[in-house]
């Protein structure tokens, strides 16, 4: 049974018609600081047992967390905070050396525990929502990031099961580089390339490698290897 105030919905919106989210306001928001406008979209997973449970938590004033949107596994879309307002979803972290990500971003939660694939219905609604937000706020594919990108070591969502390459193919996330990476390149070159890509948080080498792999090659294991350089898309430092 849906929670009180949450209408049931099973039909997935068209990929061409505008989305009409279920409005379920959260008290956990405030004004964006310093006149900032959204320039990023941060993707999360809920790590909870159901979308209804997640909606309730994101609207609980005692918890003091929220997001602008939540997409259920069945494609149901809720909106909890207006895009113009500052939702409390990102926490501490930075991207391209910019902090206060909450004031710079729109947060989208995906109903997923983090240990299983994201449903086709959910991904279809996400793609439509991303397109609409990107048009409204004149965002580029590089504006779409994961929570783990801006908070390496602290967060791991949307996790290793999220299909970033699906978004890349549609121009909804930055395309990864291709080609061969360098042999025996030092960590400082990897760190410089990662920083150029946006991973600017002050973390140790292993934490940075884990964050980059979560985004581009979550199957990667062990120490830094040539394949870890490839998705960052730069060859000049080793040619």
C-alpha cells in the first residue's frame, strides 16, 4: 500500500511528452546560497527497501535530508523540492574545485539498494527527466555526475550497477575516452587527469582510484593500471 498522500502510479510516461511528477513536498530545503543556480545534476541511489520508505525519509524533518526528485523502480516519479530551491542531498564534497554542491545542483534519487541493476522503466524516466532539466537550466552532458564523483570515499552511489554508458550514448553524461593508456605511469599523472575530469576532492590515491572506477570501470580491481587512464580521455601527458 502506498504511504498516505502518495498516489499509486504504474504507467511510465512517454519519452517525448513532458513528465508530470507526483508532488510530495519535503520541508528539508532552503534558498540556494550566493545567488547560485543549478549547474549540476547529482545522481544517487536510495539504499532503502522501497521507494515509499525513501519518500518518507526524504520528507522527514528530523532526518534533514531531501532531494528534488525520486524515481521508483516501476517508473513512478516524485518531486519533493522545487528546482529553484536548495535540497539537502549532496553533503560535503566538491567537483571541479567547487564546494557547496547542494547550492549548485539538482539531486535525483533512484529507488535501488545499490546491489542490483536499475530497471528499464526507471532508466527511461531518468533519461526523460535529465533531458528536461538540462534544457531548463542550459546544462551540458558534463553536468551529470554521481554522488561518488563529488564525495569519493564517503559515498558510493549510484554504485557499480548503474549504467553510465547508456547515458553517455544519449548525450546525458560525459563520454569516456578510448584508446590505450600509458604503461607504468605514476599516480601523479592519473591524479592530474582525474582532476581535469572533475575529481578534485583531496583524497588519497586509493580512494581517488576507487571513485574513478565506480564511474567508468567498476569491474576494475587491484592497483592502478593502464585501463584506468583510458576513460579520462587525455593522451598528451604520455605521448
